[in-house]
C-alpha cells in the first residue's frame, strides 16, 4: 500500500491542486502542515492546495513509513521532508504525517490526513 504515498508525493511535485483533490474524498479532513486549523471538504482543501502548491520548486520525499491495515483501508504514517525555494534559497521542512486511505467506488482515496512540522527538539 506504500504505492499510495508515491501517488500523493507525485501529485505534490506536480503542483496541481485539482490533481491533489482527486486523491481526497469529498468530505475528507486535512490538518495541514502550513494551516492553523482543520480543513474539510474539497473547497477548503482546494484553497489550501492552491496556496501550498504555489511554493516554487515544491517537492518532497518520505523519510519513514509505517503501515497499518484497517477494514476497507490503510493508515500510513511517518515523516517526510518538503523542499521548496523561498527568496531564491532552497528550504527544507521536515514534517510528520498520517493518512487514512479507504477503498471507495472512485478507487483509493484519503479520508483523513494530518501533517505537522517536526519540532526542533
């Protein structure tokens, strides 16, 4: 099921918010790395992704992955690092993640996603 993470990261690197939305159910919840609160539904997620994906050169990589299977789905958790340019300088932002992917009539989709900055200590 780790291939789902690759699909998500390829979508991040594409910097296409509509491509990102296709990975989430219409009522998905996203507690995003660069957002102050929980977002729910395609409109809120779209607004977030438009801003987040506008970061120049944005892409990332997975550093650790843990897999838990649940009925009808999978939970994927671990750490990843985003890379982007800010003021012409490359920046790296380590973050933690957890995705709940469920098998839906539209295929595998995210119903819940949490991402937060890794603390300095």
